[in-house]
C-alpha cells in the first residue's frame, strides 16, 4: 500500500515536472517572440521612409473621417468638407469647432437647415428658371431646387475644372452651401462626362467617380508635406511616407532619389536654400555681375561697363565717346591734366568707395576654387554614370569567366551605384563647405570629406580595372566602407551636424 502511494506521489511529481517544463517552454517561446518583436521594431526604426500606394492613403483618410465624425457627430460627407476647408489639420478644425460650432460648419460649406423653404407649386429650376417635373427634381441640403439636367451640367462643368472640384458650390446665387461628396459621386456615376470640343474625351461614370475620389486624395496629400510626397519620377506612382521627421534623403523603390522637402534632386548634406543660391551664383548672368563688380567700372555718362586691363587712368568709352578718370570716375575734360594720365587730382577720401569692388574680388578668390572643385567632381560623377551603362556587359563577362550566377556578380552593379552616390554626396558636401565659416567643426567636416574622397577614389580604382582582374572581396569591402561612411554622415547631419557648423 505504501509502495503504491509512493508511486502515485512520484507520478504526481513527474507531472508537476512536465508542467513546469511546459511553462519554461512557453516562457522561451514568449521570450523569442518578444525578441522578434524588438528586432522588427528596430528594423522599422531604421527605415526613415516607407512606400505606400493610393489605397493606403485612402485608409489613412478613412481613419481620419471616423475620428472626426465620432468626436463632432458629423456625417462622412460633412467630415470631408470640414477637413478640406481646414486643410486636413485636425487641431485647427477642433479649435474652430469648439470655439463656434455653427460658424465652423458654415465656413466649411455645411448647411443643415434649409436656407430656402420652397413650396411645391414654386418648383422652378434656379439655373434655367423653368418649371421642374416632380420626377426630375434635385434638392440640396440647403433647400435649393434644380432640374436634373441643369444640375448634372453644373456637376460636369465643375468636375472638368480639375482639382478645384473637390469643393463644388451650390449653384444658387450667394448660397454658402457646398454640394456633398456623396451627391457628386451619385451624379457622376449616372452620366457620361464629355470634355469640351468636338473631339473631347468621354469619361464614363465609374471612371469619373474614381477621378473625383483621386482629387480628394490629392488634396489630402498636398497638405501633408511633412509626411507624404509623390515620387517625382514621371514613371513611378508610389507615395513616399516619411517615418523620421529629421530625414530628407528619400530613396524610392523605383531607384529615384530626391529631397523630401523641395522634391528636387537629392542634395544632402547641403540645404535647399544653399542649393538654390549656389545655382544662382553659377548662373551666367550672376557670375558676370560679380566679375564686373570686381574688375570693371561704369562710364559716368552712358553707364556701360568698362574693364581696365592695363595702362593709365584716362578711359575712353567707345559707346558714348566720352573720356573719364578710372580713379574718381569723373569726366576727364576740365578736371584732369592731359599731360599726366597716371595722376588723379581728386583726393582719395572724395573718390567713390572701392569697398564693393574689393569685396567682389575677395568673393571671387574664395568662390573660384570651390567652383573648380565641383566641376572636377561633376566630371567624375558623369564618368561614374557613363560606366553604369557598361555594367551589364561587364557582369556577363565576369559570370562567363568565373562560371557564377547573377547574385554573385551583382556586386559590380552595387559598386557602380555607390560610386555615383559618393560623388553626388561629395559635390553637395563641397557646396555646404563653401557656406560654412572657418571653425574647428568645419575642419573636422572637411577631414571627414577627405576620408570619403579617399575611399571613393579607392573604389573607383578597384572598379576601373579590366574584368579579368576584378577582386570581388576587395571591391565589396571598399563598397561597404563607402556606404557606411555616407550613411553615417547623413545621420550626423540629419540630427545636429548642421547646427554645429557656423552657417551665419
């Protein structure tokens, strides 16, 4: 008996052991799952941009409609009109609604009580002013009544105006009401919209509704400049969503890179304003103006620019035939001695200031070396882009020589793309260096650029050798080094690198 009890106790003990083991296994699974979540979170954290389609944008908008409708007891139609009015800024809409709900709704074109009480025997269309058949009546929430044909024509005309058709006004004179989006969709779906002209396109109902919804989506995207942007590439329909508010270096899945702020070609670490001013400085007219300011003076009579290359102070204008003094810029006759062409009798303190001329010369002495560096770097960038065109042929030859697959030979293409990225970054970094004043931070920045330039030159050297001599490991190592360096610098300037430089 005791032995049986002992065996039962052992069985219970073993069962407890197994239960504990199961608990440990569950704990391990939980820890693995948690670790996986952390890894996924870290991975997402590392992605400054994600890429979405219009259907994803619509989901974002639908959530906003639900939130606004729930808080303010609005219909979806009313929520759309209110959001469009307040540029999809929920805080502005909320503040306005809390301050004065009626004024907020009226400003948004939302009219809940009929402005016009129309008797059935007074049913005349407010567009054509003809009596309306009862079965051909359109009545809006504001109380105004129209015949179906006139109202359809109104919707069609407004729709063909394009983006502005997201807000269609009631056709009645001085009516503040906007036509509800659901009513617009209903009308568009029931008709064929025809563009003006004898060969105008016809837009079928479902297509017209799709276009109208796209107008609303684009209105939303237009107001979300800090979060959403179309990829500027003409053949790409992806929308870039910014996850990291500090990052501007957008790279779309299509391969296109651009600045998220100005939507132009990517120019980090230089700012949008720096690039704009640099382009103006390199404009032919601007360069000429600076050169003339530094090296020429205007004729006091006809104001034409005259450059003095050598000789005395007596200048002869070939435009107006007048003579003037280079030093004081006054006419020569009656003031200066024809026997002393190198002498000006006007005291120096009374002569025109030469400060602007000196500043222009100093600027050109500072500007020209940077300009030449960028010309040289641009040449290297163009060569790298040209080499990219030859990469498919090089890859095929490399594969044939080594008997490898596409994946193994892809490093050749990766290195070519990194070279383009490196030279592009170096050019924009040179522009940033041009604007930065001398400081310890600038010296450190220039030192970092020298290192990047060296690694880029090494990668170029490794890429330029004949395909028979290509060293895969060496190229991949050099490629990784350049990529990491650029990524690190982009993060540095996105966080606080620009603030450390003196750009005043």
